[in-house]
């Protein structure tokens, strides 16, 4: 079977061929889960947010114009789902964000170096958790998801230049939080 584009599938969903939404779900459930998980570090919540995103895609399917990429439109909805959830639940991530260090692990480190590395990663986790949601989001999209600035600009509805500024400011804020924590140790 020939691969159908995301936009073509979504156009069929708009025309009430709702089975096609299942194909889009299969294509993007892991991508969305990773996005949400990198934002909140809660697997159960991330699964719920993925489901809610696709429920909104179904609900607002007529809002898809087809003149841009489906993936960008989907991420707009995903961001709104996330923001709505945290606003509704007045949730603020004040706990350590775990597992960022998993991406930086090195099995060849000695025990002393591993302990020092673990302490540094713990400080980094706390520093990241202290950033506001917008800064965590832009760092997640750029550094963890590996999205290009142009694509992030499309998702955030801003220019590529604005994304560069947001990433720079987020990294500066992260550096400042990390330094502040490090000076207390």
C-alpha cells in the first residue's frame, strides 16, 4: 500500500472518513508522547495528553485548512492541550525533572566521576524544573526533540529569529539557575 500524506489523511478526516484519524494517531502517538513526557516527566499524564490531542483534532477537524503541514497544526493543538491541562489543574512542576541525564549517560565513567556526574545532573534537573513552562517548552523542542528553529517557529506561531532569541534566553536562564544552585552546594 502506498503511503498517503498526512495532509491527505486529515482531509479525509475532515470529510468524515474518521478511520483515517487512526492512521495519523499511529504515525504521531510516539512523537507526541515524547513531547509531553519531556515537558512533564509523567508517563500516564503524557498518554492522556496524547489522547486529548487527538480528541481535539477530531473535534476541530474542520479548522484544518490544508495549506500548511499537518504536523505543525497538530503541535499547535498539542500545546493548547498541555497549556489548558496545566492551567485547569494549576499544576506547576516544582519537583525535579528526572531522566534528562539518561540522554547524557556514559558507561565508561569511573565511580567517582559517575557520582560527580549524577550530582551535576541532579542540579541540572532542578534548574530545568525551575524554568517557566515556555522556557522548558522551547528547550524541549529544540534540544530534546531536535526540531529546527523554523519548525519551532511554525509551532509557536513566531519567526525563526524569535525562536533563536527564545532558545538563547532559555539557555541563559538555565545557566543562571544552574549556577545559583551550584553556588549553594
